[in-house]
């Protein structure tokens, strides 16, 4: 729950920022182009993902809590544009979090932290999720069950569901089977 900012030319630490909360940390992902825009996502024993800013007036203060996992969060990963995040957990799910579609440049409480909402949950692994990734059209996950899954998704379909106030659907399947499509996500391959 600490981020060190280094001047690599001098080989010296310029600043150390601690998260105001110190839960046991299992995973951390950073997004931003410079110190001013750097946003941290962390996960661990609290079963939630905390988002906080490294620099600025609310430095180190959790500004958003993403809740829904029922087990330890083992991985969090930002999409390259910072408008989406995935989290994988001991509860065997990958949760997809998208920035509110109408969000302005400013995020939560005027910060750079994007206001993310739960868009979908992906199920199908028989054991805890160790790692996951998100791009603009696929989500991948790797599990303790020795399988990897690649999910194709259409962001616009997830936004349409959210706009209609519908709860996310879950893609579910028994271990080793393809997941049926649900809520804009479909498991397109299972690797064993």
C-alpha cells in the first residue's frame, strides 16, 4: 500500500505515498502517464478493490471502493485507457468495472480516480483466479484449476444493460466447458 516515486537519473526516491488504509495487500495496478495522473488500484483480504490517487490534495486516500467479491482479491488490472478494470478473486469470479459512460474528465470527488461501476461478472473456473487482463475486446483469466479463459466482450452492450438498470448477467459453465454468452461477454476459448 505504498508507492515510491523515483528520479531514475539520480537513482533517488523523490516521494513515498502510503495509502491511508493498510489492509493486507495481494495485488496493485497503476495507471497514468505521470505522477499527477497516477491512480492506484489495490486488492487483498478485504474482498474489495480500493482506488486512490498518488499525488494531489487527496493523495493516498481511498476515493472509491469496488465491492462484490466474496473472497480475497488476487489480481487487479487496468485497461490501457484507464476507463475499465478487471479484478480476479478467490471466489472464482472475474469482475468487470467500467467508467460511467457520461463521466467528465474529473473523476470521483474531483480527482483523477474514474467513477467505475460493476458491469459484469465472469464465472466458469473451478478454483481461485490468480491473474486476469483486459483489452478493448477481450478479458483473459488464469486459475488455480490449471485453465485459462479468453472472454470476448462488447463494451457498448454492457453500457446498454447498465443504462436500462438491469443487473449484470454472469457467464457460467462447468470446468472445461465453454461459457455461454451473457451480458455482452462470452467465453471463446478454454485452455487446459
